[in-house]
C-alpha cells in the first residue's frame, strides 16, 4: 500500500497535542474555602473535558481535543493537592489573608479588595492575590495606617 494515502501526524499536529504544563507558583498555595471549592470545580471540568474527548475515534482529533483538558487537569490536581485552606480572619483589627480592605490612594481613588489566593484573584471582581504588591503592603496594618506600594501611599480606611 502506498503511504501517500496514509494519514500521518504532522509536526504541527503533534505540537498542538503536547501542551506545556501551566506554571505553578513558587509561593505557598493559600486559599479561602471558596477558593478551594473553585479549584475543585475547575478540576472536575477538566476531568469532564478529558472524558468527553475519550469517545472521539480519530486519534489526531482525540489528541487535539484532550490537550487543553489534560493540561488543566494536571494543573488543578496539583493546586487542589497543595491547597492550604486559611480560615477567615478572626478579627478585623489588622489586614490579613481573607480580609476585605478599603484604602485610598494619593490620587483620591478609593478601592476595596479582598485578599485571597493566587488562583482566586480577580481584581476586576474585587479580589487580589496575597502575593501582589498591594496586598503585601497592606498585610498586618490597621485602619488609619499608611502603606507604601511602589511610589504610592495607601491609607487604610476600613477592614471587613
């Protein structure tokens, strides 16, 4: 049989099916209870993606369809495995992991963020990672305290 009619995997197809792993942060994997739940949900979605692609008969298409879910499955499995759930802060006297903190900036802007784990952080939705410069500057401070973040001074106006 001539190999002209045999479907061979191209280098391009191979590259599409072997995605590099998502980078894992070197920081401790601190999460809120909601953050752990979200990681578990993402892990389940990745598992479902792999299972859905398992029924595809064409080998190359199966590889393409499983590449992203497999990569995500590896990432979320590791993040769930290493998650350290941090309970909500016992007091609102100082900014801590899980605190919702309101502060004013030099330019007059007032912002409120909840300090959460890296995978939970979504500044547009009002949460920042505990390893972000703003969160690091605010941690351990109380209402009325000032924090220098880069060349900006932040004044804490409320902690919840």
